[in-house]
C-alpha cells in the first residue's frame, strides 16, 4: 500500500512540475548560486559524516571543490558525482546505480521558510534528495540515512 501511495505522490509531483511554464522554474543567477551552494555544501557534509561513520562500506572518499562533489563508495558501490551546471541552472547527478540525471530547482507550492523548494528530475518528478535517500540508504545499511533533513528537499 505504501508503494502505491509513493507512486501516486510521484505522479502528482511529475504532473505539477511538467505543467509549469519555463518561467515558473527559472531562478535568477544570485538565487541559483545560493541555493546550489547550500545544497552541495550540505550534501558534502552529510556524505562526509556517512563515510566517516561507516562500518559496512570500505574504501570511501568524499571530495568537494569547484562545484563538484565526488563520492567514491569503494569498488562494490562505485562513484557518485554531483555537480553544479551554472549555464543551465541545474544540478547534475551521475549515479552508478541509476545513471545520469539533471535536476532543476523548483519552488515548492505554498512553501514556507528559507529552504522551500527542491531539486526535481522533471522526467519523473523525483527529487535529488529522494533519489539519494533510496540509493544511499541501501548502501549504508547500518546507519540511519536521512537526506530529507537537508536543505532544499521539500
């Protein structure tokens, strides 16, 4: 039953975001730089925390610089690359599990607070944080993984 609710939620999100006009999702450069930097900084810190506390994943390394976050999860799980794409005002993800995806920042309808909005893969309606929650949660099984506590996931 939870899977059906999740699928319905993703369909609703997909329909909402796919029906937006181009102007609805455009960010000005200053806002994009701020939101993107805060997102990547938080992800970098969180991946550092996960890998430092890992007991079941070896050979890990996290590097972040010049807008590129590289998360090597060892030979068994591969390398995630998350980077800013300033000309497109997107965040790009290269995942060894799900492949490449491009995320656009979209303000959350009726969103409250300074972190209202999320990075959405418009082909499916899935957010960057939801995808990482799913994939990374399956890797770090002995830790309580929660990407949904980070900025710009709602």
